[in-house]
């Protein structure tokens, strides 16, 4: 099959195949998605395959502490928490009080409430408190909130993630709009600015991957904070 003949239907089918083969059913995690849907949260959580990918990355680096910028209903948060040891911790930042309320209920239902701390408010306002409270250093940061503020989130991640740790910036392809240098879309500009920052920062080594699947066409930037 040539790339031009592929479609969203094919992407969905491939995702379903790999999920069925490689991602064991997580009833509590699916319950979190159902609760998010029931509360009319945006249907923008990572897919099961992507969640397992985040989980594996955290395990590969032996993560004990994860910082997440953008909680939504807590689906990705649960994948991170399930990758950590019993004394691990996820600090997740969420702007919308309703989203945080749904997420906290999902964490309780899945039995991870003691490992996950939700801080409510604009992330750029919450991050100084994370630093002041000496919660870190973090082994991994996952940036998945409003894209226009990606540069600020990346700056804070560089302060809070340990050398040898990892920073992930989600949704960096935006259906190909990342190529539009003159766009007025502030979210696309936020992506382009953070990519430029990553390129210019000698403290990180990075790449970005395009991803297709049940969530459409997007991608993720993966940064290693140099030891």
C-alpha cells in the first residue's frame, strides 16, 4: 500500500491491531476515559498505544518522579503512575478545575491517588511553586497543555528535570501546520518557538517523531537532558 492510499480508517485499524496484540486491557484506565467522556471533557487524551509508549519510556529511564503539564482527565497520568515504583510520584498541572476534579476521581478509582498530586491553575503560575516546594528533581517531564506557552513550559522543565532525564513535548506536528512559519495560529507558533529553543540549547539532545493513528496526524519531540 502506498503512503498516498492510506487513510484515517487504516490508521485506526493498525492502532487497534497493535493495541490488541501488545497493550493489555487496562479496565481502570478505560474507566477514566469513560468518566472523562461522561463529563464532556475534550476527547484529546493520548491513545492506548501512546499511553503505553509513555509508560515504557518512564520505565526505561528508571523514573521515580514525573512532571506532567496538562492533566485533562488523567489518562496519560495513570500510564505514568503505573510505570513508577511504589514510592514514585507524579505531579500534574491542570488549568480547568472540572478537569482536575474528574482526574482526581479517576486516580482514586484506579488506586493511584497516593502517587499523584494535582495542582490546579495556570501551569506557568504553578511551576514556581513546584520548584519552591522542592518536589523535584524530576526524571521526566511531559508537556501537553496549551501549545502557545510551550516555550515557558520548556524553560521550567529544564530547571526541574535532572541531568540524564527526559522532556517530552506533545502535539508538535499539528497535522503538518508546524511547517507554516508565517501562521497567525499562536499554538503553532508556540510549537515552532519551542523547537527553535530545543535546537539552540546545548544542554539537550533531541529529535521529533511524526505519529499517525487513532488520534490523527501529529507527533512528539523527545529531549534528553545531557548528563
